[in-house]
C-alpha cells in the first residue's frame, strides 16, 4: 500500500510536511492531515496539486 506524502511548495525532502497520509480534511484555509498511524498535523494552506500516481500532495502555505 502506498500512502501519500505532503510537501510544502515543491517535492523536496526538506519540504516534506508528513508521510503515510491516509486522510486530508479541508476546513476553510486549514488542512488537517492524519497518518495511517494516528499522527495528526494541522497547517494553514491550500492544496495546489494532488498526484495520485506518485502519492504526492503539494501544499501552498497561506499563513
């Protein structure tokens, strides 16, 4: 199983926000990310791109 990774702005290791993402919830300008292992992160930003083939979510931070 290949779960998503979220990156800030571009796909670079140093821009990695979170790995093994199973759920993304959008609440206005906030993104709630949850991993398969129960880890949670909330960031202020918008989704710029979702690449299903490569399991990547690109986020642009707004705050």
